[in-house]
C-alpha cells in the first residue's frame, strides 16, 4: 500500500511570496539559498581579491625581469682591480663600487697573476702579464663567457635575469617572456572560457514529485546521465508525502496495461538495488531490511507460483503445519523479501540527490510550462497531480487507511492473498492494513474503519490484541490501468518542452520504484541526446 495523496508531491506550496516559477535557474537557487547576504558578500570580496592578485602578478614581471649591471666572469679568483682605486678584491664588490661607465670595461689581476679585461659579453686574456698599461697593444685571447656572469647586487639582489643568466646571447628570452605571458593569458581566456561554458551546456532537468518515485528517478538520472543538473520540485517532502504512509513491503502488484515481463524486470532491479543496501553499512540509515513471512489464501490461487517467486528469497509452498495457524485459509506461500522504512528511505534518497549536486525546492507547479525556459527537460512524477498537469483522466485515487501499532513481538509478515488485510512488522512499529476505497479523496482517518482493520488483523495474529495503536494514517494511491512511463514533446507557440512521464504505480510503487526509475532514466537520456544533437535544418 502506498497511501497519502501522491499529488501532494506535486501540488506545490510556495515558501515566501509568489507561486510561479517563471525565472531562471539562478533565481531558483537564490530563492532557495537566500538573496544578497553574507555569503554573497564573502564571494564578492573573494573575487575582488583574486582580481587584485592577478593585477599584481601581471605587474610583477616588470621587476622580475630587471637586468642589473653585469660583467663577464673570469676563470679564477680576482686578486685586485687594475687601474681602479678600489680596495675590495671580490669582483661582486668591485662591480658594486664602480661608476656606471666603469662597469662596462674592467681589468683585473687574478691570483695566478693573469690579467683579464672583462666586459659585458666577453673576456680578454693579456698574453704579456708584465704590461700593465691601460691600453694594451699586445696579443689578446678573446674567450667566451663560459664561466657565467657577475651581477651588481647593490639594488637588485635577484631576478629572473640573474638566476638564469638571460644576458648577451640569451637576452632575447627576456624580450619574449612578457609577450608569452600575455599570450598565455589570451590562450587561457579562450580555453578556460570554453571550459567554464561547458557547465553552462548542462541540461537542466526538473523532477516533479518528492515521493519514492520522484526521488529515485532523480538519483538514477544524476548517476547515469552525465552533464545534467537535477532539481526536485514538490510542495511536500518527507515526512509529508504519500510514500511516507506506504508500508514499504516488496511484494509486486499486477497492472492490467503493464506487461508481466516488464514488471518482473522492474521488481528484480528494485530487489537487487535494495538487497545491496540491506547488506551494506547504509542499511540502518536507508531503513532497508529483510523480513520473512507468509502470504495466505482462502482458496487455491490460479497461479500457485507467482511471476516474482524466483526473485524473492526462499520461496516455497507453506506446509500443512504452518497453515494450521490460519484455519480460515487453505493455501499459502512462505518467502523472505525486503522492507523499506519509507520515511528513512526518502531521507536517504534526498541525501543522495544533494550529494550529486541536486536541489530540492518546495514549489507548487500548476502548469508544466511554468518550468520553461528555466528547465530543458521535465520528469513528471506527480502521481495524482497528473490529472491536472498531464490532463490524465485515467488516473484516480484509491484511498488507503492503515494503523501503526506497537507490537515488537511480531517478527513475521502476514498478508492475505487479496492484499486487503496485512501485518507488516518494521523497525519501530507494525503496520496494519488496510482499505481500497476507489475515488475517495478523504484524507481524514475513520475510527470505524480503524476498528475493522484492527479486528481483521487480530483474526490473523491474535497476539495483536495486546498491541496499542500509535497512529492512524490515510493516503491516496495514484491508480491507473498501467504505469505511465513514456516521453512526450509539448509544443506551444514555437516553444518545445520534452517531458518524461513516470507515475501511476498505485499501491505497488515501492516494489518496482528503482527498476521503473532506471527505465525513466533511459528515456531522459534519449531526450538529452536529442537536445545535444543539432537539428539538420538548423542554421548556425
């Protein structure tokens, strides 16, 4: 059973002023997170700081590329400077003490007595070391500056030029550094502008409905369809959705217009998905666990082995000894299946949506066109709300009333084959049901119906007489001849809006939700591909 009005997932309410979504995605985000405030001020100053630092970075090259006075380094230790009234013997210090004009040509005597004439990009060795005239007419050996250079560090202790010796035949490196930096800025602007625009190509998907169908669809899309942003829009989130009232037992139902093989595939995919959770550390948070029990019949059913028998665990026919517990019934099936504590599971799904970057927005959607152009694709998981949103006259409510009782000694589920009476033990309470009241929109619990439900369940499990009722709940199942799972392209005044419909699961939504969500995701993926492939008739 999946009570509580499913159209509440859609029938949105507005937090604040206004109820139309006729603004861009950015406005949706601002409205959800708040408009200009502390966060925006912080972001503004962070961006401003980044701009300041970029400016400093560009200007820094002026100082980093400074070329101080320099001279060629001799092949040994300097003893003294020749023809200079300088007492220092280290060449770096000598260079610092000389006037600008004197730094271009320096004659020095090395420790071994050799005389060298040093200039910026060359060095000359005097063959006659005894000739100390300033003007030397003897034979000179012009030798390249293979030992490096000595720089005047009186003003600039270090720069790119001095670190990498970007002088003389390497001077052209300095001339191209600044252009290369600006070229890198230009190239970066082109590349990163393109990359930053890639997220702008993200396909914006709105999922209407925050029940188990809507949230599971949103999670599947976020996992399987790349390049999409997901926004779940609903007027009700857990604990106020239809799914919150559902007992959450995985026993599939038959839909007249949905093929059995399709139902079995959906059920198997859902069972496998929840089994993985039940065997993981997430089990408690997700509210998923195994439970064993019996499904009993007052007459032998047409199909003694249902289509889902090989999906659940340990399916078998009940023994005569087991049937003695139920004297009014003549046939039964025993098996182990899974149960979802739906409120916990919905919170777990919401968390998965948020972790993938999705948004959860509380809104009332009166018309699908309200979501265009803010969204590129709409996934309609609105249940009964599809009467209005999709104009679906085949969907109608089937009222279900349940009781939640405190009976921790009840460990096994018991389900009458008709599905009208059932006892489903959970982690914190036992759910007793139920009713099937077609076309009834009343959401108020009926005391007489509660007494009748309790009496029927006590007949199956007499120990329930000691249980006390915690809560009465009512929900409206969104029932139609078959689950609607299809694409539709809405067109209006030249505008187009792709829609994927995914609703109408009635009381069997929990049992097949993940499998049908995977199918809905495949349809969404087809819509995304169609949006990203240009039309042959389009003109650039």
